[in-house]
């Protein structure tokens, strides 16, 4: 590959800041990805945690021929009438074999775009996607971790670690560093409640 892997994460107002933090920081710091962020109109957005982010570009300015990975971050906007309609963008990215990833309510966008109609996938719950009357319900996986199938990665909002891992694996990265990083994150959950 002559260029670094190019990734864009779509952020909306009230985005869930923890959901894509690990994939973007790990991809950029350890694997040299070019990570950029896009929002509706390129406007600054504030995360659920109150972090103010000024994106690199407008969603409308995304050029698919300059992209290897498209991530849709979750957040409360996706279930509101303020949600941008990015279904055509997501469908076109998938058709071009760009890796498409959605976490939490970002999975709703993938469902609306038809991307989940024929691939195994997950979300926060089956009901979350069933509200959309999408055609992929038979492929839903009721699991607490990310699912990757045919260059599509989905995860519940509670699974940013496996979301990161599955995206990197789909991008061809599954080295000892990633295994060590995952073991480090898993160790947190070994402590009895």
C-alpha cells in the first residue's frame, strides 16, 4: 500500500465520545492511519461528555476515492429528526468495498443504508434495529461484542474494545501488539464486582 490507511469517523451533536476513541487513537498512534472526522456541514459538535470537537471536513465533502474506512459513531442524534441522512454515502462506501463500521446507534445508519441486509451484525439490541423495518433481521447476532462480516463491522455502544479489534482485523492487522493491547483491556474485567 503506497498510502497510509485513510479513515473518516462521522460525528454528530451529542456523539458518544468513548465509542470511537480507541479505534482512532490506536489506528493513528500505533498503525499510522490517517484519521479524520466529519460532521454535518463541518460544524463543531459537542460530545455526550461535553468535549467540543472541530471536525476536519463536512460529511458532504467526503470523497470515497480517498477513503479506506468509514466509521459512524453513535450518539443520541441518530434517533432524532436532527440526524443527517448519510444512507447514500454509507451504501456507496460499502459498494466500493470500503470498510464500513457502526457502533451503538451508528448501526442504525448502516441498517437504513441496506448494508446490514446480508451480513452478520449486532447493535445495542435487536429491537433497536427492528424499529427500522430493515431486511437484515435474520442476520442479527445477540452478542455483547463487535461482529465483522464482509468488511462491515458493528458493535453495541458498550463494546469499544472489540469494535477497535474487529476493525483492525478487517483492515489486515492482527499482530502481537494488538493481542497484548486487547489482553490489557480485558484484564480490567477480571476484577470481581
